[in-house]
C-alpha cells in the first residue's frame, strides 16, 4: 500500500501539495487577476487536507509569497511552506536568469522570510544551479542560513544527480524538485537517487502527459475505469512510481484543486502503471 505521507527531512507532508506558480499574473508575471479568488483557493487547499504549499520569490516576482501570507497567516498547525531562491525575473516574457552567489541567496532568503511572515522557512530550495558559481558555494550559503535558524530543511531544484551528490557533501539535502511526468522522464536518475538516499522528490509540471493517439487512448481508458480524469491518472501514476514522490500541481481553479487532491485516492494496478509507463516513453 502506498504511504499517505512523505518525510522531507523531519517534515511530514501529505503526498499531494499545492504549487503556486499559476496564482500570480499571466505568464507568472505580476499580481493575480483575482486576488480574492486566489486567497480563497489557498484556504480551500488547507480545508481539503493539503499541508505543503510550494512557492518561489520569482513568481510574480514576489506576488505569490505575499499572497500565501495574506491568505494563510497565521499558518495553521501542520501546514508547511516551501519556497525557492536563486532565479530572477526581468519581465513577463524574458528568460529567468540565475544568481547562485552566496550574498544574493542570503538576500533572497531574508526577503522571503519577510514576505511570508516567517522566522524560519520549512523548506528552502536552491531554484537552479548558477553555471558561474559552484554548487558547493550556493549550498554552503543555505547551510549557513540553516545554522542561523532561518531555514529548517534545504532542497534543490533543476539539478543533476552529480549536483545532488556534490551538495550532500556540503550539507544534508532533504528534497529535489525537477521536471518529471508521464511524458518527460529525463530526471529519472535524480528520482532514483532520491529513492536510494531517502530524499523527497517533488516533480514540477506533474500534470503533463503528451503522447501519441494510443497513449492518450490508454490514459482515457484507465481514467474511465476509475471514473476520474486523465489528469488525475497522471498524478496517480507519479504517486505509484515512487514512495518518495510528493506532487505539487498548480492551479487557479477550485474544481481542479479538488480533483488534484482526490487523485491520492486513485489506486493503479501494477499492470496499469507499467502500461502507462510504456505508452508514454
């Protein structure tokens, strides 16, 4: 039987959380079009049992961190906030430049603490590795912040297996957040490393399931057999793929939020998991 929770270091979370990228403005730029609706959705997530909210300082930028605090502060007992630092935003349609310098990461973390109204961030993640800064230096800065009591657990995002191993030499790593879904499994190696080392794995863009006609027909058939949607099956496949996975689908729709949370109740057979895995290769 699949576990109902996963440990991220010493933090226990339910296996379906909420990502907040889609709660900022169009193209994840600016404030949400419906701030009241976004706050209500965050509160609804907690009512549905979600206890991990994942955000980042570059969403907006800063908009979703402020939104999370506006909606949920003072945070209910057992609700955990994860955020990220190390990426910047310069405009709605521009690239997301990376800055992994220790001085910048300290500044970014301090800013997130203020916006989230926290003394300590439960999970602070290096958003991406800066090609001009050794990961050891970036992670070392987070370890310093952890020693000061400002970070509870350290995570990594958009990393290779080698980068995870190098980071672990500097300080214990609690989680990895890479793109991973039915139709994109380039991070398979990182997931397997998390399985071996007991790290949590948070796949971003978990709802993607692009495939050919046969693959789409198969996921529709599996969904129909369980009276759920194909998107719910895509989440259920991830939960079945590894007991270390915590999915954090993002949405601005209350109906989709309810469906995403309900995906935890979908139980795929071993044959269904294998067939879906083969179909979306």
